[in-house]
């Protein structure tokens, strides 16, 4: 597989409990090899014409482009936000051992 077939997905949530539920869902369904949870980030964003300042939890998901649409579907099924952040960036390089491990863990 090419490096560009692998992605890092950023997802924010409102609580650690919700983040853990999302992470469990993605790993159990083999849509992510690993999810790192960063318990507190400060997010400043525009929502419905108003600037918001919120403490959120950041999930860093190691996955593949081939399963991204299913990953989005599963996140939306358990996420409480009306419009959750689910964005993917390509992994342009990675150790072959790690990428091979990702292959073994993701559908």
C-alpha cells in the first residue's frame, strides 16, 4: 500500500467519556488501528453566527482512506454534536512496521 492510503483523522468531542465511546467503536469495528485521546484542548470556532470558546477532547485516529466513509458513519451514530469535526489528513510517510501493523488491524 502507498503511504497516502493511510490517514490521521481528527475528531473533537465534548467529554472524555464520549471520546472513549467513539474510540472503542472505531477500534472494535476495525475502522482504526489506534485512537489517541487528548483530554483537553481549547477550541475557538464560529457556530451559528457566534464565536464560541469551548474545552473539548481531541481524538487522533490512525486509519485508512478506504474505510473513511464508514468511520464517519459510525462517529455520527454515537456523537452528540450536530456537526462533529471529522477531518482526515494523509500520512505521507510512516515506518513500514507501523503501517504493516495498521494493515493488520483495519478492514
